[in-house]
């Protein structure tokens, strides 16, 4: 249980490499991967964690090996947060930026499709702000995958 099969430095390197590679893969997969999870997204995340586990610990099944990898993951995550806080370019690359989905009552369908935002998600965001599309001043897909809607200030509900 306490005897490690791998060198500490190998466990540290494995954990750091897997974190960085998965971070890059998640960024390449788009904003919707990290936004609101559908059951399919949750399944992918669960399978990713299951697949990545052995690559981080290799043949080491010791308690210490697992704890070292956990500590490395938390440390690398803290370093990424520190870097994105202090460097704007790193923040844009690692966290992304908001994307304009619509303006002045017009939904940009090509942008919506490119970022894999369903019409149902658009309708949900509209209901959340209690407005119709013709009352939208601007609609954004935020870097975290959330959809935010800004209403036209003079728009009133006709109910």
C-alpha cells in the first residue's frame, strides 16, 4: 500500500503532462465542452478521467503515488490560474473569450452552429432573461460556455 513502484519524479512528470495535454484538448474542443454539461458531455468527462488515470500513475498502485499525482494536479491547476490572472495573452489562450451570437434581434446562425450552440440553448437563455429574440440587444457565448443576453433597454414585454 505504501511502497511505490515508480520514482517520485516520474509520477510528477506524468501528472503534469496529462494535465497540460487534457487542458489543451479541452480548449480545442470548444466552449461548450466546459459550459453546461449535457449527459453526453458528462459521460465524456467521466471516460476521460478513467482513461487518463493509468497514464498518470502507470503501474504504481500505492497510496503515496496516487496522492503525489493528486498534489501535482492541484499545483499545476494553481499555476495555470496564477498565469492566467497575470498575463492577458495566456488568459485568452487558456480560458478563451466571449463570442457574439446575436445583435439587435438577429441571431448569427453560422456562429451558433460553429460553436455548437443548439436552438434549445438559445431559447433557454431567452426565457431566463424573460425576452424574445426581437428584444435582444446582444447575446454572447461566454468563455465558460454560458449564454448571456442583454435586452434592448426600451423593449417591453407585450403580454
